[in-house]
């Protein structure tokens, strides 16, 4: 229960830095992420982290290409 509350608070704070996700949406994502992280295996977490990193690099390169 406390993990979901902390996850919701962190998600709400993270949502303030994103134009696509509102405060309530961030809270829901944070609470859901706490449950998912508790049940996920280490290799699955590493795969998700690597995928997020690759997506961020791709997104940054795409943005840089549009700026030129």
C-alpha cells in the first residue's frame, strides 16, 4: 500500500515535466508501475530499461534531424 502511494506521488511529480501526461495520469502510472516492478523479473526489468534507453536515443536523433 505504501509503495503504491509513493509510486503515485513520484508519478504525479514526473507528470509535471511531461506535456502528454497530466497529474492524475502520472499518479495512476506511478501506482501501476509500483505493482509491475514488484512482480517483474530482473531480466525483464533490464530489457525494459534497455528499450527505454534505445527509444530515448532514437527520439533525440529524430528531434535533432527536424531542427536542422
